[in-house]
C-alpha cells in the first residue's frame, strides 16, 4: 500500500529511488551495545576518530596561520585542548569497555552527562562552554561516521534526513543520491538554492518523512509540488511517467524562446541576468541568452572542503566564468559565508549566539584581511578576460562599501604590478539589510550598481528566519512593507542613475514578475532554470498598464490585497 504526504517543493524535478534514511546527529543515536568480542575494536575505532579530529584541528590551524583573528585562534586552540582532555577521553573509553557501548552511543551518553552538569551551573559563561564540548563531540562523531562507508545504491538513492547542509550536497549527488527529502528546512535556504543549481530535486519541511519512510523503501519525489509517495503503486508510477513526458514537452516549448528578446508587449527591454554557483550554471546562462551573470555566489567554492582555495584556484574558476559568458558581464559576489552557509574551513565562527545577525558576508571578509585580498586579486585577474563586476554582500552602511572599494583598488594595483592590465571593476552593494535599503540615498554615490537580495531583506524586515519552516507563510515578500521598501530602493536607483536588479529568489518567481515591473524594476537575476519562463511572462506584459497600476499596489494593506492586485494584473 502506498502512502503519500507532502512537504514544500524546493528544487524542481521528479525522482524515483530507494530511500537512504539518515539520522546524523549525535543526539539522535539510540542505545547501542557491542558484543564483548568487539569491545577492543570499538575502543580502537574511537581512538582513531579522536586522532583524526586532532589532526583536523592541527591542519586547520596551520592552514589559517596569519589569516585568523585572535578570537578564532583561541577558539581552535580551545577545541584542540578539549580533544586531549584526559577526563573526556578516559570517560569515553570507560563507557565502551565497562558498559560495552558503541563508540557513537558512548559519545552521546557522555554528552548527555556533561549537559546535565553544565545546565545546573549558574555562571552563564561556564554554561556556554557546553557548546564547545558539543561541537567537539560532533566532530569526533563525524570522523566515526566517515569510517563506516556509506551504503551505496545501484539505482540511485533518495536521502531522507532531518536537514541537509549546503556543504554536503555536491558530495551526496556524486554518491548517487538522486533526490533529497528533509523533515526540516525551507525553500529559501542556501541548501535549496544550491540544490536547484545542481538540479537535485529537494523537498523540505516534510515533517513526517523520518517517521514514515524506512531505509530501502521505494520512494517517488516531486521537487516541484513537494509530494512524496512511499511504496508507489502502478497508478502512481503511471502518473510519474506522464509527468516526465509533460515536463519534457514544456521544456521543448520554452526552448523556442532561447533567441527571443526579453521585451514587453510595448517594446521595453528587460535585462535578464543569471544567478550562478558553478561552471554548469554559467554554460546554461550563456546558452539561454542571459544578459550576463548578475550574481555569482563565490562562497560555494569554499563550502565543499576543509582547505581554503588559494588565489590561483579561485582565479581559474572566475576566469572560466568570464570566458563562459563571452563578453557579457559576470558579477562576482565576494564571499558571503556565515549564518546557514557555515563552511568547514574554519572561517565561520561556530559559537555565535545569533549567526544570522553575526559575522557574515562583508563583515567576515573584513575580519580576514588575507582571505579577502586573495579573493579580490583573483577577481581582478579574471577581469583581464572580459567584463567583471564586484558585488558586496550584507552591506549595512556606507563605510563598508568605501572600505571595500579601497581594498579593491589595492588588489587591482597589485595585479597591475604583475603586468596584468585591468581597470578597477564596477563595485555594487547587495541591498539585503533593511537599514541599507531605507538609507539607500546614503549609498548611491558610493556604488556603481545595486542588487536587492530579497531572500535576506525579507527575513530581516519581517524578523522571520528564512530557514525556519515552522514560521510557514509568515515569510513572504508579499507584505506591504516589503513592497514599499522595494519601490524606495528601485526609485533611488532610478533617481541616481544607478542600475538596480533583484537577485533574490523573488526575481525567479514568474508569478511576481508583473509586480516587480510595476515597482519599476528593469533588471532581474535568477537561476538559469527559470530564465525562459520569465522571458515568456515578460513578453506577455504591457509595461504601461502595469505602471499605471503601481499606485494601487503600493496602497495595498495586506497580502490578500496584493494577491488580488496580482490576479487583476495578469487577467
Ligand atoms: C539574497 O539574500 O536575496 C541573496 C541573493 O543572497 P543569498 O540568498 O545568497 O543570501
Ligand atoms: Mg543574501
């Protein structure tokens, strides 16, 4: 008997495969004991994981020598000390030898014991040390798990998990995972953005997934509607194949728009740029006739690994993106690590209470001088091969842009000293912090262009975490306050003759295109998979009519009124 339930579609695509259920977190490990004959081997497994974690710390410290703030060094040293702490090491060993716990469960049991001690403390500082311990235990556990080879499927697997990090997606795909169903997460998360880029179907917020799906079950996933069918019957399979055919037909229809202009019915050209995270995205953007790359998320180069990419490696990636667009501009966004884009190189601070409001985006770049200068030099070198722009994420004030421009000029000068003749690329600011949006007139003469990051702007304006599925519909760009602020920023760009784009996921939602056009937007940047559909919608819009309705849109008092406006605009 098949069962069906739904989460939210986060990355399009249909998939049929066998489930691989993952309960990764140390806190999820249930009681497991090993037979007496395996106790020695289990203790040795733990020792090996401990040694691997120590080695990881040593390598990290060495690699980041000089590029780290004092706080970050202290943080790494503290973790290295904890790994050597005889009390922790002996307690784990005793749990395996005396209780015959598995190494994984020993970690969990020790973590629970320590949590009870720490939680009874009054001192807030000491209490917070539990996070360090939990982090270290998590690292040891990661090494333990790594030693157990993951089961491999032959016909593709569907990963069923509580959550998936952006840093593991590419690896999972390489291992043969054809789709992911996660109990948590949201379509706006960076994991979702990356899954779309990798064409890896993803359903998030499927709260029943872990309870309903067992390892090895056959599962059918629709990454567009969010539907998950466990143990599909003949009728489900027929529907699946019909959908496959229908999708192929739609793709063929859209293909005819490849070489058509993105022009409204009344003859206004709208610039459609692409968001890219990889060389494949750039190739697709070029093939689909994108006006350029409006957002190249460089941080994805840093996420899949434990070592920082050096200048040459970055240069090659950036140069290939520039060559891939053959003369159309490529906008490189400088490193936007932090919050849910926590890397494994050790750059992101792991112990922030509120990472979304912490050291992320340009703040992190300005903290790590060498890392930032290396990136700017690599971008400047790539500019010798075609037009390049530099976009700064998470700008909250003018001073940050001024500082970055100074650093960019220095990077260009350094590159010129090596005989590479390049000009200083245009510099832009992401508008995704409400204060930057409200105070946009303070920025316009410090930047050459602006790009509105609605994913973050909406979360910060509405105080709704973009990754928190429990907040459901509260996360929506269709809020009168959001629309007013968008109109304000777009208007400021127009008045100051500074190009303004929207590069958040809102730009890729074709349903919202008439609304953005009415607010005055003339430049969109979206994932290449949505380019042709948006072009089709734009070709059906009459800008004059939309502009005439703009005042009504800005008077809307709630989401329903905005939805009504949208229905009227498209009827
Ligand atoms: C945004 O915030 O809208 C954006 C484009 O940046 P990211 O999604 O990478 O945070
Ligand atoms: Mg952002």
